[in-house]
C-alpha cells in the first residue's frame, strides 16, 4: 500500500509545528522541521549579533546551508517511502527551500528544481499568516510583514510545481488538525 505524504507548510509563526505535534499525538508519523536547529547552530558559530530575518547571514556558505536543508528534506521524503503507515506528515516540504531562496533573492541550481519535481507529495496544507498568534524568537527571525510575503512565495512555489495547496482555516489546534484529516484526498 502506498504511503500518502502530506506537507504542512506556511510562513513562520503560523502554527505548523504545533499542528504537526498534534498529529503526532494522534499516532501519525511526522517528520519535523530541521531549519530551527540549523539556524540556532549557525548563530552559535558566527559572531553576528544583529537581528535579521535571513538566517543565511549567520553562515559562511549560504548555498551549503540551503543544500543541507534541501537534502535533509529529501532524506525525510526517501525515508517515508519505506514506512508501513498509510500517512506521513512533513513540517515543510522540499519546495519550501526554493520559496525561501526566491524570497531572499538567491539563485539555485537546476537540481533544486529537479528534486521538487521528482519527489512528489500527495497533499499540501498551508497555514496562513495570523497576527494574533505570531511570535518571533531566536530562530524565527522574520517580522510579521515578512511572514506575509513568505506566505505568497510558498503558495506561488507549490503552484508552480503543480500542487493545489489547501489553506487551513485560522482556528484552534484541534480544529486545524481535524480540518486537515477531514480534507485529505481519499
């Protein structure tokens, strides 16, 4: 039986992680976001103290940072192929890397697009920016206005790769999780 791979994505501070944690509590296998740890490590190894929205200012090699992120998400995708569950959830998908690179005006090699075309997910759920719950922290560096712009980049990127992203309503964690489970393609 084929495993359904479902992405939970959205701009920073939209509640993705808590929804993924709720899905995990319900017994679903979930792949967690890897960039928060990468950003924290990059900030520890660099000397820049200025708060900025682009985590790439904290790394010596921005392309290497993005490759690590892209291939980490590819690894999650490949691991999901051998799972026995009927569904796996991902806190962000491979195309998210390209959306962020577009947002920050970075060029990427064609193999970044190739992975986004080859490694296909079954559904994309997008949590929209929501000012009432938005909080920045040491790894979430974007302002709310930047989060809104990132939302548009994410939508455009997933659409460019042939997906029909589903917007998750602004509601409680439980209601958002139920919406996702009730809306999944059969």
